[in-house]
C-alpha cells in the first residue's frame, strides 16, 4: 500500500504547492509524507530501485526517472508578456549490467522526447575494469568536463543546468559524444581523459554518419583532487546527514579541431579550433555536523571558451557559476545560484539569479523543487534557452523572470 499512499501524497502536494492560501493544509501533507530519519537516509543512499547481483560477479540494475513540472516566464517591456505551461522535462529508462567476473559491463540510457514522445538513445557504452584503479569505456557518453553536468540530474541543487554551462562550457546538445575514455582513481585523486568526435557529436541512431559529423580530433581531460572528505559525498548536491565534511577541487580542458562552412561558400573547408577550460571548487558539511556551516553545500565554477575560426573573427566567452544550498534538515533544502557570463560580440552580459526550495520525501528519489529566476540584464541569443526557462528579450524588453516547480520520481 506504500506506493498508493506515495502517489496520493505526490498528487496532493503538486496541487497545493502554488497556493498561498493553503499553508496549514500543505504543511500537514508535507509532514505526513516525510519518512522517519533512518528510513530517509537508507533510501537516499541505496542501490537502484531494482538491483540483482550474482555470486559469479554478474549484476543487473534497472531504474526509471520522471521529471514533470510547471514553468512560467515573464518578459518586462512596454507591455509585460507572461507565458507558461506544464512540461515533461525528462522521462528516462536506465539499464546497467556486468558480465560474469564483474570486469566487463555496459550502460544504456534511453530518454523519451519531451516534444514527440519518441524515445532515443542518450548513453550507450561498454565498460572495462582494468584493475589498479584503472577503468575504460567505449561508446556514447558524457564528456568528462563540466562538474555541474557530471552530477546526475536526479541529484542536482537546481532543476536545470546553467545558461553559462550551455554557452561557455561543454554541455551543448546533452554534453555527450562518441569515443573512448580512460579513468584512474585513488583515495584522493581522479583523472579522466577521452578521445571523441567532439562536443555535441553523438549517435542518435546506430547508423549515424561518423565521417560527416565528427571533428578531426577532440580531446578532453579532467582531474579532481579530494582535499579532505569522501568522493561519495559529492555524488549529489544536498548535505544529507551521515556523510562526511569535504572539499574537492577540479579542473578540465577540452580541445577540438573541425571544419565548417564559415564563409558560406557551400564547402566545409574552413578550420575551427575550439578550446574550452573550467576550474571548480566544491564544499559540503552534512546537516547535524554542527557549527555555522551545518548543512552547507557550496560550489564555485569558472569557464572559458576560445574559438579560432578561419576567415572569421575569433570568439571568446567567459563565465562563472556560484551555488549555495542550506539543508535545514534531511527533508528541506533552501538554495541559490548566480550566473554571470560575457562574450566579445558586444551584446549584453548574462547576469541571472535563481532562488529555490526543495522538499525531499524519499531523498532524491522523490522530491519537489520550486525555483524563482530573475535576469538582471536583457537575455541575448548567445545565452537564452527556452528549455531552461529564459528566452531572447526583444529590443524593448528589460530582462525577465521565471518560475519552475518540478516533481521528480525515480523508480
């Protein structure tokens, strides 16, 4: 009967979340939906919803994910313009497995389109444990570059990725590519290097034209140093109790060379050299640890992008993301994110803040997040993203505001 009760609470909370007149009833619903402390922590750190392991090292993990939300956007100008509606942000099915012995495995993630409803491949790669802390993978996977994007979307502080990461980092077009990657890790260090087809060049089908879409060469490398704490503490962006206080520093670089039709003469013969870098710092102190930083999650990340295009002026972009989350308890987190970015085309800089609140009913497996967004400057085409709730401002518009309320279920 637990699943029926959870579904009922989810529906009730979704209906009442936006009503300022229903605070007593809403508080009662939230209180009844919460699990006790021990059960919550067990769920928040548990294995996938379905997991099977054999004595010979074989393993099978299955889970699904639904993110459903309401988004609204207000553009301020001569006439204020508000648009909004409901949206299926993500619906995914995830499969991972290991063969007998546990050294060889695979990962397959399929995502249903939020526009057509059709499903397609997102991740598909084979893994190999080489021993001694070394691992390898081959297929379609997330580039080891952007710290923000490398945290699972099920466990992030904010509902959606930053506009800075989209415009300056390497998370354009899902941040994935086709290629091979080698990883090494120890108690304090992680190092990853990938040889791929470049940013955004990944297979949507098994018959993709590799010659027609790939970069001449693309190389990505990332290193993380755990100053103190536990790497596992940074798998999510909530300071749940029971974890370790930790500080982690990271840096990554991505370079690729490809050919485009920059002069629009019909021939793809103009060389492009694309260099991107990022540095980041992440700190966490679990709730219940005490002190002024009790329940704190904080991160700071800087990006740079330099494009050298034959026959065209070079392009440079820089950006910064600062995030802060405060767990009041294992069930409630308040947070904020500030983004700033600039480029050299003379347009307005990006300056945007997000304020939000998350209620955890079963850790990250069942959560409700509400956010308010505000852009201090007009949003230009270089930084706008309708799927992230900020669109291009018209010449007479003076920035914009947005709201996102999202419920997530991992099953």
